[in-house]
C-alpha cells in the first residue's frame, strides 16, 4: 500500500484527471485549470455532459439509499469512487443505517490522498488505492480485509467505470472475480455509457487529454456484466428512469442533443443469488 508521500509524488497536475473533472462538474474545488479546460471542451462538444455526470451521481445516491434502507446492506465497496464530494456513499448509507461500513477504492492518487485526509478519524470508512483491472489486489488490500466481510452481504459499486475497461481486459471476467467472493444476498450496482455518438465525442476529448480510452457499449453488451446476478426492478434503465423520485421523472423522448437528453447512460442493481 502506497504511503502518503509516494501518492503525492504520483499526482500529475499537468494533464486532466477524470476524477478532478468530475469534481468540477459536481461543483467541487479539488481541481485545476487543466481539468476545467478539458471539462469545458466536453460541454462544448456535448452540452448535456454536465447534467449526465450529475445524473450519474444522483443514481449512486439513490442506489446506496435503496440498498441500505430497503435491502438491509451494511457494507459497501465503491470501486472507482473518484474524489470525495457531496453525498458520499458513507454519508448516504449512514443516514439510513448508522452502522454501515464503507471502503472507497480509486487508482487516482489525488483522490486517495484527499479521501484519506477527509476520513482520517472515521474508523468505519477507509480510502485505498486500487484498480478494477486488478480485483485480487483490491480483495487482498488490508483496508478492505479490515472493513468488508465477504461472508456477509456486501454492495459492490462500479459506477461510471466499466466504459474505461476494454474488451481485451475482460470486464465481465473482472466482475466475475468479484462475484466469486460476494455472499448470497450481495448486490452489484453499476452504470455505463451507451454506444452513441455523444459519448464517443466525449471519449475522444478524454483520450486526447491523456485519459484512458473509453468504450461505450450497447445494452446487449452491458447485460452480460450482470451474469450470475438477478436484476432488480426496473432492470437496466437509463439514468433518470432508475427508481427516480416522482418529481424527477424525465420523459423518455427529448430533442437529440438537448441539455435534457440524458439517455445515453444506463444503470442497474442486481442481487447475487
């Protein structure tokens, strides 16, 4: 496990960070001019991209509340969590269940350093460096071992991450490795961009900025990620339609490219039987 000095040395402020760009989109302050410039390029190319990031965050909040308040989940492993921001997983979970335990995992050293500083005095929450591409390293991480008991139901969150994983890296196999250790009654929550011209435009900007290439997929390509799980209602749904509060229901038909057209990212939660 990297110490704080080595993590700080890894932080690159000369090129955009996806985690810091998300922080900017969500109104945070842990970002730099280079991140804001890249985010502004994305907004110019795809005007609704800011709303999409916020809709993705809203899904995460609804999903965690649902699993904690209605499904009785008390431990959460958030892989690819990004920078801490408003309504973090541990805050949402504990509003419903104060005894909830949470481990955040991200490969971005800035996210890890900031997360550890924020959670330094919280014995039931931890932030560690890890990468979804190496699930065995995550599962063996001392902070994960300390707080997550895989003999009991756990929620594994993989939100807006899998579209950074190529087919060659076998995303279904990576999830399958996590599924192997998840007790029956555990849940998987994930979101993923759809194969659409707009996310491809965003991916081109991210790649030009030095971010990993991303891989939008069709629904048919995303559904196998849930193999071995049972999707809960409403199944794999576009973000605004996944269990929204009644006041937030968004009609399914909008003018293409409008700021309200949030239907090129889908999400779902599924139970390990």
